[in-house]
C-alpha cells in the first residue's frame, strides 16, 4: 500500500495536493461504467448530470431518502444500484469541479484573488 503524502511527513502543500488529486482521479477511473471525458467545463455544471448519467441514475440520485428507503426495503431497488448511482454522480461532480488550479483560474486572475483574500 502506498504511503499517503502529508505535511507531517515533510511534503509541501503542493505535493500533498498533487497526491490527493491523483487519489481522487484514480477513484474516478474505477467507476463502472466509466465517466466520459468532459472536453470543456461549462460555467454552470448543473446540467452535466442529465447529459452524462443514465435516466435510472438521475431518478435514484434525485429521489428523497425517505422514498429510497422503502424502495430498498421492498427490493424495488438494489442497494448496489443506488450506491453506484451516487458514486457516479459524485465522481462526475469531482471531475467537473476538481480541476487543477491553472485550468480553474484564467491567466492573471490568481494574483487578484490572492490580494482580495489577503
């Protein structure tokens, strides 16, 4: 098992970030079926789920827990299907918003943001 990179082990925050991003990306690659590539991330990512996930995954992940529990109890839905639907939706969200910083912030914006938050 690989050692987790941490500040306590002497890594810089940048090395920790790269390690955590690699861990996240490896998890996303394990989704079955795999998520397609997202060529360009729209400013509004909300519609992505309906464009990429199956109708069944959308229905499951948009159903209130109070409705899901009885469906699981009477075996209308399988627990594995519910878990997979939520994993794929979470993976899609991470893929859509978990961009490396240089892609997430347009050139020149980083300095302005740091000044505003300092």
